[in-house]
C-alpha cells in the first residue's frame, strides 16, 4: 500500500468541522466510490497528519489562536502533540510559510555541507550508473549483483548508509535506497530551488474548487507553491496522510 501526503484547501471552517469538510473535499477521489471502483480514485483512506520533520509553523503573533488545528481544537482526530509554534494547519493567514521555506532550504544546505565533509574524508566515489553500465557491457563477466555490491562497498557510500541506519539528523533512511553519489552530483542551485519549492507542496494538492493535482503533472511543485502562497487569509490549509 502506498502512503503519501496531500494538502487540502478548505473555505473558512471551524477546527471541529475540519474532518467533515476534508471528507467532502476528498469524496470525489475515493477509490472505493461507485459500484466497483472509482476511475478518478486517488485514495483508499486518510487521516489528518503532518510530516514530523516539517509541520505547519504558526506566526508568533497568532500562537494559541483557537482557529489553528491542534490536538486541543480537533479532539476527535487523535492528533499527537507538536512543538512550540507548530500545528496541523489552519487559516493561511496564521501560518508562517516564509519560515517554513527558510527552514527547508537550511536543512538542504546542512545536508549538502555534511556530504561535502564526508566526501573530503574519503576516496572519490562513483555513481551506481557507472557500475551498471559496466555490467551491461559484459553481463556474464560482470554480474549485476557484483556491480551493486562494489558500488555499495565504496567507503563513502558505506558511511552514508551507516549514518542513515544510525539515525543521523542529516542522512535519512531514504539514502538506504538512493544512490548518494548521484544524488549529490545534481546541480546545487537547482536542487536548492527544488528544496524551496517542496517546503509547502506535498505529493498532491486539492484546491478550493475541488481540483486534484499531484507530482505526476509537469510543473506541479511550482504550481502548488504559488497556489498556497496566494490563498485568502481565511482559507484553511490542512495535510492528510493518504493510503492507496
């Protein structure tokens, strides 16, 4: 089963009514709707949730505002407590999108700096694609499992994997299945811009008029960022963790 975050935009809605409003907004995309299945379906079930590393941030002047989505204001949603100035969403005018973007870019910069430090301490590593190309040129003499093993045994790749397993704050578990050499070979400026764009945009966005759009469409992240930035102040923004 696939899990993904989707952002739902709602008209001004009291927190206690948000779960029902989400249900109405997402109903057209329920994969189980209809006699057999819904061809427009995108989800099987959902819960209000935020990514623990990037919850919604509250503008300090609105700390404690009862219109924010928190365990206290949405008691039936079984929400976990969050940190200071963190919430599960709320009226766009109360949320600090600028700081969310700044934090996301800073996390990327910190990750890049951590990689550069490791790379300086180890012999140069080669991307997995080079090992695979060698295999494809000589499938019998250089099996794919050997290509994969030799890539993984590079000291730099090994250390990244070990740090990911140990819970390093920079290298998450995604680096257990992602080639770090290729990942960090990306254009730094473009990667930093992508980090900026992903601060708000999740996998999918449901607009006030009921449209569903996700990362399968070209230019989605830029579009989602613009949509969220220019919402009316009383528009409620909330994330759901969806299962499909």
